[in-house]
C-alpha cells in the first residue's frame, strides 16, 4: 500500500470521531484528548506505508490508545472526570421537547454516568468504551489492546460489575 496522503485521508478521517471519543475517555480531558488525537494522526500518517489495508478503524484506534497511554505516563496524574463536557452538551441542545426539570434530570444522569465511567481503571474503561460506545467486537478490541479475547471479555465483565455496584451504592445512599 502506498503512503498516498489522499488515501490516508479517505481511510482514516472517517474514524476521527471514534479516535477522539476513545482519547477523551482515556485521558478524561477534552483539550488533552485533542492533543492526543493530533499526535496519533501524525503518527498514523508517518507510518501509513506500513498499513496493510485491513481494519483502518482498529489500526487508528490502536495508535490513539498507545498515544493516550504515553501521554498519561508523561503527565503522571489522574485527570478529572468529564462532567463539564456532559453539562455543556445538554446546555447547547435546542429546546425541542422535554420540560426543564426532565432535561435537568437527564443532564444529571449523563454527568453521573460520566463520573462512573471515569472512575473505572483505564484498562476496564477502554474496553467498555470500545465495546459499548464504539460498538466494536471482542476481536477488534483484542487487536487494539493487544490482549487475548478472554481478557477483553473479563475486563468488560469486571467493568460492568463495578458500575452496577456503584449504581447500587448511589441508589442506596
């Protein structure tokens, strides 16, 4: 496969939203996620000649994942959850329907879910985001994360169990 920039754009740019979504959930900061994706796209372009044409989305997300973990190691801190992003999205939504009380409840639920996801260890969070939000198969996640399918399944099970327990605790309290 040649390193033709137009071929790169055609194959990689459709997956830019998925790349940003994964980076945002891993680094838990919108601005830092943009930096991670930018670094990943530069890396992907520079190594595009080694891409063999199979699963461009998985190939790009593996690069994003590696860039995110490299970035997090360099920062050596755990960033804050993405609660402000959820609030901004709900405020920017035009008012076509529900009353303000219903919308506030929905925004609070979305922010709560964001905090719950952000509290998961990164290896569990990445599997959950890739499977539930990006709708990737176990096999695709295994390729991106370089772990066996059984490990992907175990991580998804553990992530779901942790979330269920956190919801039960918050409902009880």
